């Protein structure tokens, strides 16, 4: 085969963020933008002496992933890859299913063409996640090296063949994205019990948000578990996700949220574009992702896969502390990591933990190295079917036993980047310990620097944490997944033991903390009359 080197010039906007490289779709379609990033990623793996014999390519089906596929195949083979495993002819598969393929077929790495929950289409976003042989995202040392490589790249390697020939090369194999993943789920959860729950007349609703999880959801919930076909909605994957913002939270997945709040079904749920996030809803009841992680931890023994117990759990530091109380009861360790699933990988690899999660609608376990929306949903169905309790009962019982962490996450999206960066820089520097703001006294302010307990790798400046003397915790950071301007994220929590207060709406309970954040971080002062988007 004719390998050719194509001259190229560096782009200055190829720094991978929290979950791979994300950019506007139109930027990804600029000549050589994709090619440069793919070549830089391969250069780094080759330079570190890693094998790149078998490579997986998958995606969440968003435009123009399928058009990028032949280009990537040609580059992989030209760089020495011997076997390319493509997950699905249409390149539609949830990220966790792709992580599973990498592990199952012992691939040396992979590319996931996805921008997760960001909107898709020509006016939306595109992205590439670089996966390692463990089926998890490249750690920071690797993504930093890739970024350095993108700044000096001069050529990329490809094959002198047509797209059609590339798609039909003997080195390219197409895998069924559904069967392997559905089999994996069936091996972990009590499908008989869940089937019994459906047979008993309980009702269900799953919103695939026109993205990658629809076909898998039909196979698992309908074909294998007996749910009604009409309970699975928006299940046809569309290249632009039908114009919806495929982020499963009360703001963007409003229709299923409202349906469930009006008592539409016994259990409701949704996944994001690439299927690694989930939202859990009971009849008239919304489960905060942080509480969901605590519940999964609490009931893990009901799940066949976790019958022998948990080795430990982990949460990202902005996630609420609810899971810590459960871990304490269970006598297991809790690790707190920076934001981003990649930080869980080394703990999972070392078996220090086998369950973990983030406040951003993500939970997962040690069977793969990505978070997994359908896993969390099946976990809940397994709990409901074995306990016979409702979603609300499960959560309220936990609060009654342990107390409730009132928790809220909210973001100012797409704001002026220099201003946002200046806010964080100023907060890093100021000394506010002992100071009084909005009726609170600051006990301690710190910058969160992380040292991976397994690899020793250091990740500095992962956010700002503030504790007040009354036990309120505030965490603040800039998002690493946005593509326009900057996004400032705030995470606040306060612990309550008094049961009579558990039904106070979260936003009322934390009303004074929102004001405190505004005052210390000078949000209104900088941005005027700005409202946060997406409060959870
Ligand atoms: C966001 C979430 C983070 C998650 C990531 C990928 O990143 O906050 O928890 O891991 O998406 O799904 P951020 O935009 O905050 O950098
Ligand atoms: Zn996602």
C-alpha cells in the first residue's frame, strides 16, 4: 500500500480538555484539523514505545463522524496499525460500549468521535476522545504531550487510496455495538428480577435524546427485559440529535423531567449524546446525581456483579459528600479526584475502587474505564426490583438514616474568558480566611491540587474550595469542555440533620449560599445582571 506524507501546519486550538478535544464542528472540518490531532495522538503513543497494533474507532453518530471514518482508517494503517475495529457500520455506539470493545478485544487504544452532551450538527460541536489500552481516556501526561505535538506538527501519514477502498480494507473489521454491550450488562445485573418488576406492571420511560443509546436501550429494556416498546422515546440516532441539546438534566431534558414530575411513570431516565451520562427520576421525584452515587454504593450488594462487596469508591471533589457517609458505614475508602473521568482510571486499574461517580450525571464501575448511563439505570432498576421500594422511598430513607446534603451545581456558560480567568486567579491569590461575607465567616480557602495515589502524577489548580464556619462547602472551577468563551462552575453543599427540613426546596435551602458565592467571587460585579444557566 502506498503510504504518503502530507505536509501540514500546526493549529493553536488543539488542547484536549476534560474529555478529549472538543471544538465547533466547523473548526473540525477545516482542512487538516482532524488529521493533525489524530497524527499527534499517534505520534505520542509511538514515541513512548506503546504498541499500536489494534485500534478501535467508534463514535456517538454525530455529524460528520461517518465522513471522518475513512480518513482515520487510512491514517491508522499508514502509521502502522494492523487491525482497525470499527464499532458499528454507522459509527453509532455509546462511549461505554466502545470502552468495552477496547478491553474485550485487547486493543492498544482507540478514538471516540464524540462531543458527549454538547449539541451536534454543522452548528454544533465535534470531538475526539483518545483512549488507552485499558479502555479509558488518556491521562493528563499523554494529553499534554499530544498538545505539545500539535504545536509543532509538520506532516501526517495517510494512504493513497479512495475512501471507499479504505472502508473495505482487509485490516478493517466492523463490530456489532449492541450485542457485546447488552451481554455485558446482562452478566452484571439481575435481569430476572428486573423483568419481574416490569411484569408486575411497573411503568418506565427512557429518553435517548435522538442520540447513541436508542438501539442499545431497545435491545436491553424491550427485547431482554420486557419493557414496552413505546416506553423508549427519541431512540432513533440522528446525526444532529434532532437539534436537541443531549444533556440529561432538568434543564435540557425538560420533557422527560416534566413528564415524570407530573407522575408519568414509576421510573424515568435519560442518557446524554454518547451514553455515558444519566438522569434518574422517580414518580414526581428527581434524584440528584450525587445522591444517586450514594444510593448505588449503599445497595451494591443487591447487584450480582458487586455481590462480594466494594473495594472502595471515588467521587470527583465537586461531587457532594453524600457517598462519604455511606462509605463510612460500609468501612471502605473514599477517594476524591479532580473533575473528569480519566482521574478514576488509575484507581480502577489498581483495584482501589470499583465504583465511582461525578455530580455531572455520571456513575460507573471497574468493568470498563468510562462512565456509563445505562449501567446506572440498570443498577437502579435492580435496586427497585429487589427492594420493592419506590425511587422516592429509597432516597428519603437514606436522608432519614444519614442526614441530607443539600447540594446544588450551577454554571455561568459562555462568559468572557479573560474575565472568568481573572476571577479564578484573584480567588487563588486572596486571603479570605476568617473574613465575613454575606453573613458567613470563612473558615478556610484552598486551591485543590491533586496527586494520583497510584501513579504519583500531579495535577495542580483543579479548582478552589472554600469552607465556612457553619459547615457549608463551596467549590469553583472553569469548565474544560466548552467551545465558546468560558464557563464558570459552582458547586455548593450544606449538611442538614433536622428531618423536618428535608422537604425544603434545594434552592430555598441554599438561597444564602448562592448570595455568598456571588459576593466572594464578584460575579454580579463582573458580569452585571447575569443568571446562571442550568441549575441542578
Ligand atoms: C464536564 C463535567 C465533568 C465531566 C465532563 C465530561 O466537564 O463537569 O464532571 O467529567 O463534563 O462529561 P467540565 O465542562 O466541567 O470541564
Ligand atoms: Zn457524555
